[in-house]
């Protein structure tokens, strides 16, 4: 789930819907950087949300967030540092805490995607456990 602030930034970053999003927000694409989500009516925020929920945009929002909102070190950490990189992403980019439930989802994703370490081994729960 992405916050209204990031939905707005994401919508305004997509050329195909930028002008439509700006119109919903009562601004222009050129002046949109000053938009404050806390000052926008909930129904307008939902209209912007609907724009980015279209299949061609929805699934790309995580990659957009990582690329545009997180430091580069977070992205490289996700690639190179296993569980420690994931923890940094959760804590230093998403600004929340690592919980047992979140870790379980991460472990399932690593297993389902058959993420390999740099030696070609399958990671099952982070850099210290391999199958």
C-alpha cells in the first residue's frame, strides 16, 4: 500500500496520466511539485489513486518508489546484502520496523523467486541460510 503523497508523486511522474492527475489536484503538471496531500480532499486523493491502480501502472509503483524515493545504497543493498539489505530498505526507506510477519513474507518471496546468492546457491532466509 502506498500513501497518498506517493500516489500523487507517482501519478505526476507518468507522462500518460500526469495532466489528468494535475487536473484532479487543481494544478498543472508544471506546478505540481508543491502539491501537499494533507490539503487535498479525500475524494480527490481517491481519484488519483484510481489512476495509478490501472494494471499498466500499479505493478510498477514499487520499482518507481525504490528508484525515485530511496537512496541508491538501498537498491544496491537489496541486490548484494540479502536480509541485511532488506532490513535497511524497510527501516531506512519505508520508515517502518522489521517484524516477524514482514520477515516471513520476505522469506517466502526469496524462496518463491529462487533468489540466488553470488555463489549460485538458493537463498532461503537470508545470507546465512542456503539450501
